C-alpha cells in the first residue's frame, strides 16, 4: 500500500503520542480480551478492597452485598453507555467531550474527570494506600513509614504509565489473577473467623449508615472510570466490545471484591483491610497485592490524566505524565505524613467524587444517544471527526446542566442516592434544554474552533 493511500485512509498526525488527540487507526485496534484485561487491571487494586472494607464497617453482610450490587449496577450502566462512544469515534473521552461541552468545555471537564480526579486525585490516594499497606507489613521500618512509602511507591508507579497502552495490558495479565486470588482468600478468612455464614449474618455495626450513603461511596469509587471508559474502548476492534468488557468486570468482579472485603472486615473487626489480611496470615500476599494492584491501577490513572491534559497542554504525553505524577506523589506524601492510616480522607474523597462527577457522565450520555438522535445523526457517525471539522468553543447548555445536576443532586436534595440523582438530573436537564432550545431556534453553542490534523 502506498504512502498516499495510507494518508487518505488515516489523515491524522499523532503529534503527542498514544493517539491522545486523534482517532486510533485500524492497525492499532485490540481484541476483546485485551480490552477486558486492561479494565480489570484498573479494578485490581487496594482501593477496591478498602472500599469494600468501609462497607463492612457500616453495614451487615446482607446490606453490604446489596450496596455493592446497586452501586456496581449504576456504574455498569454509566460505563456501558460511555464505552461505545469511544468504540465508534475511536477517540478519547476528552476529544468526545467537545460535542456536549465545546472545545473549551472538553478541556475543563476532561481535566476535572481524569486530570484532577484520576491523574492527580486517585493517583495520590492509591499511592497513600500503598504506603499504609507497606507500613502495616513493616511497622518498625523507617522506609515503611506511611508518608515515606507513599513517596517511593508513587514514584515507582509512574514507570509503566510512561510506556502507554501496551505496558498497561502486559502488567494487567500478571496482576489480575493474583489479585482475584487474594480477594477470595480474604473472604474465606472472614467466613472462618466469623464462625461460618450463620455467625456472620448475626453481626451488625455499632452505628449503621444509611444505604444511600454507601451506594454513593461505591459509585464515587469508580465513577471517574465509568465516565472515561472511551480511553480504553477506543482501541476495541468492535464498537461494543468495550461496553461488554466493562459490564462484566463491574457486575461480577467488582461486586466479588467489595463483598469479600466487607465480609473480612465484619468478621475480624479490624480497622483496615491490611490489618485484617495480616491477622489471617496473608502478609506476603498483601504485600505483593499492594505492589501489583496499585501499580496497574495508578499507571492507568496517570495515563488517563495525561490524555485529558493533552487537550490544552499540547506537548508530548510523557511530559504531562511525569508532571502529574510528581504532583500526585507530593500530595500522597503530605496525606501520609498528616493522616497516617486514618480512613477519613478516603471516605470523604469517595463521597465527593460520587456527588460531583455523575452529572458530567449524564450530559455526555444524553448528548450522544438522545440529542444526536434528535438531530438525526446516524449512530455510527456520531462524534466522528475529520481534519478541518468545526466544533463549538462552548456548549453552554452542557455547562449549565452539569452545574445544576451537581448542585441539586449532590447537595440540595436530601433524599435518594446522590450519585444517581446527579446522573439523572444531568441527563434530563441537558436533553430537555438542548432539544427545546434547538427547536425554538436558540443556539446552544458559542464560538467556533477548527480541528487540524493533529486533532487540536
């Protein structure tokens, strides 16, 4: 095939690496199993077990499993709807966000969801939790102080993020089976120490928490991942492979890990999952789990964060990855030295994400599936970009819908599930306003931006 034909078929220039601003070409597409394993590599981390352990501190076994199921079902719906967007467009979440939020909006909201929440926020939390695990295993070692371990652990976690997608997939193949095994061992320890299933069912927390709070925490734990599924699904050979991979890992494996950790905590009464695993004789396994699980997840956090920052920082992706990694390590060290092993920062972080981010996902879903349907755009042509295409600078209805959905759903309403409220309100407000205003001849966009061959 000649060079001219190649350029005609794929008219883009990948100037910033990893196709961060342009569609993934056909020859770089991956199989369902590869996509599934990368998603699983993100899920296989200490934070999921820590999230499950918080359920064990707040609920009975039945309630914890119910909360895990409902929260995971909400995440399955969100990710199941956002993943095909990447599968069809071939572009990252932040490029896709140009349509519901405008070119400037994609930079702002993309940076909030992935750059700040994942690339810096979750990276910091994961590195901090790694520090807690290491300190629990080696409480008397200076190098295992929570803040110290969070520092050197976070620095190590930047390595595979600099490699890109292939590095993520390779490491996931090693980490995922091991992590599933350890999660199962934790559940078995819980059953054994709780006096069997009958004994476990009789245990209850001293201060029960409303069900809605726990569901919001579960959604908050992975809502950023649910919104940015396109970052991985854009590599899928088939448009709906990413959606299927996401739903399977959330409904089956996330519920499995959350429930296992909750059972372990309820049975042992430990203050954190690391201590509970150690009490059951899983010390070495916990250490390996911390290294592999945190590594696969945190390199993905940096990877997704760099993709979002690339929409306005037009430089090589590894430059951004390095920068956000250094900032994240600094925050992880600060939290480690200031809070130590206290779970308060973790709980507050999950609740905050569960309130702020769902409305962004609701608007993205509403624009792609409902507004583009109303505009009669063929399904497989939605969000398809070409060099020279014009997009809005700002879609003000998208901005307004996120603001109202977040404020009303997360803080104003005192009933229901905050995460679900925000998701539904963002979706409904955007759909109604965009269609009504369009029908009335009122522009929902401001300004215009022309996309060049580099995707910017």
